[in-house]
C-alpha cells in the first residue's frame, strides 16, 4: 500500500504540504482517463497488469519508468506525447496524492521534474520534488 507523508518540519513552516489535515493517500484503481494516458505514454503496454507481479497497475508514472522506459531520457520523451491538459491532469494527481512517485529512482524523478519545470514552471516542479522527497517508496 502507498502512504504519502504530508506533514513535516520544513522551511516553509510546520504545515501539511498538500493543504489537508493529516491525509493518508492510498493506491487507486486507474480510471478510463488514466488508462488512456498510460497507453499514450507506453503504447507497448498491452494490459493494465504488471507482468512480473500480476497485480493491476495502481499509478501511471511508476509503471512507465520501471517497465517501459529504457533510460531517464526515454522516460521524459514519453511525456512529450501528452497534451497540456493530460500533463496538467497527471501533475494534479501527484499534487492531490493520487499518483505515486515513490517507486521512481532518483534519476527518473529528476528527469520527470525537468519536464514539470519546463511545462508548468519552477514552483510546480519544486512542489513535485517535495512530494517525491516525502514519499515512502515502494511497498
């Protein structure tokens, strides 16, 4: 199960970084929109299940990074396939805790953050990296 820590001592004050009172975010079932975005990012993905574990994917970004992208550069190039609305939707899922970044290796997280900065600005990229830094990894 995914749990995202959201309350920490941080230079921005002792407050919840996502604006809610002690929320715990859990993995989700992918919506039709999520599945369409996953297919756009990884057209070679033929199923919504992890071939290794047999479990259904519960996020979009980690499967693309860990199962389909061959390098951090390939990972970032895949996000160029998304239009602005799709990319904003995906970043919104990260911001509200619905989309996990915990299973990303640091080089893939950094590469994704470059894409966020380029498309949505430095402030959004900083928020995404704070969320990544607070994630508890893969369970």
